[in-house]
């Protein structure tokens, strides 16, 4: 093997990735799948941090409020700045699913306690100066020109003057549930799409009654609720809640031959063939998590970890695209 090929082969393992607001690890898992070195993860939630540590045993996991973490501390832990910084700041301040989000879009970034955590991600971008950063959030984070301009301004203060807003749909990359998200980065991200659609049936049909996979316990429900569920056809739902703009259905019976709706932190789905809710494992399958990825915490915490994640199929596609771009850059050194 030539020196050039050996260098390229070693490249991913030597590039350090740090994941902020890491949750259960959906974003990290895509980079791990592509051979990157996931060096450090940070999340304030105890159950999520435990889940992450369980599934990424070689990664340093900090259970900490990001507002109390400095770039200098991260560099001290790693021995150098990370090459790639990824993360998913909370979306509650921006999403239309939040009935109490602030009326002024720019206020959601600067005045909302959860929305302003986006500024903490940007602060650490400035302190760590990664070669590449990718920040995931709901499209509503850039729903107005004023909000988009504010984000561009904040990144420019950190020395990053070229910012790309990459809108990607998880279902285009083989995810069995719908999910449109924006990935804000200093590079344009455009992975090739996967042609094959993965349905709910494809994703979960082999899990029914299995005890050999973790997090697959059936949640027992009352006879009264079971009777209501039994009357639902594919696509029907038990109830709705009011978001900031519209009512959003809850407890939808999934159509087995279609994609699932967007998995949310507070969402539960009804099994397409049985009168019960999906197990945690079935819900995790809808987000592309492998069966050996174990979730820790209460049932509600486990469902929330899944709903707040970056789908693994999408994070893998993003990591694969970045890997190719980095290799192209290194190959050009030898041209």
C-alpha cells in the first residue's frame, strides 16, 4: 500500500469529533459508522448521558451544562482542538410544536432560555475553531430572514464568514420515518440520496414478541384505552394537542406500508397490526438505531431520547459525505 493510501486510511481515525448536546448518540453514531474518532460528548441530561456512555465506551462523556464548559477545558481533555464539531441544540425555542414559543423569531434566539443554547454552540465553535462544524435543528430556526441573518452574524463573530443552511430529509437516506431538518455548517452538505424507501413494515415487522433484543418490552395499557385503539384505522389518531400554529395529532396508528410521521420527543405511535403502543425498540428502529444500541432511563426518558435524535441513516450519510470531502482535500495535496 502506498504512503498516500496509508495516510488516507488513517485519516478518519485521527480526526477528532466532539458532539455537543449529544443525547442518546444518533448524530455521533453516523460518524462512528464512517470510522471517525468520537472523542468527546456533552449532555446535561442524566439518562441521555448514561445511554451515550453505555454505547460509546471509548468516548469521554461529560454530563454537564454546556454553559459551564469552555473550549479550553475541552482542549485540555483532548490534548488538541477537535477537527469536527457536531451538535443538536434544543429546538423547543424555535419549533412550531411549542405553543409557548416567543412571538418574535429573533427573541427565540436571544431571549428564550432553550433557544439561546444555540449561541453556546456558536461560542464553542469560536473557542475550538474546528475545521468543520455541523449544527442540527428544526427548519423553524431559520424561518425568517431576520433570524437567519442573526445566525450568520453570530458565526461571523467567531471567524466563520461562509455559512450554509443544508435542508435534508431523513427519509431520502433510508430512514423509515419522515424528518426534515436544517444542518447549519461551514460547508455545503449534499449527500447522494438513497433510492429505496423503507416502510414501517420493513423497519419493525420482525420485532413482534422478541425477547432477544433490548428495550423491546410491551407497555401494558388499560382495557378502556385498548378499546379506543382497536377502532383506529391506519393514519387515525387518539387525540391532538395545540402547537403554536396548528393542532398536532398524537398516538397515530402507523400505516405499515408507508413512512412513519416525524418522531418527536413526546410522541408515541400505535402498532400497525396490534392494539398497543410501539415498544422503545420499535420506536428506535424508526430512527435507524441498531438493536445493540441500548437506551437507559425511564420509559418516557427512553422515548424522548429517540425522538430528539438525529436519525442514524441521515447522520451516516452526512458523515460519509464529509469523509469523501476530506479525502478529496488530502488527495489534492499529492496531485
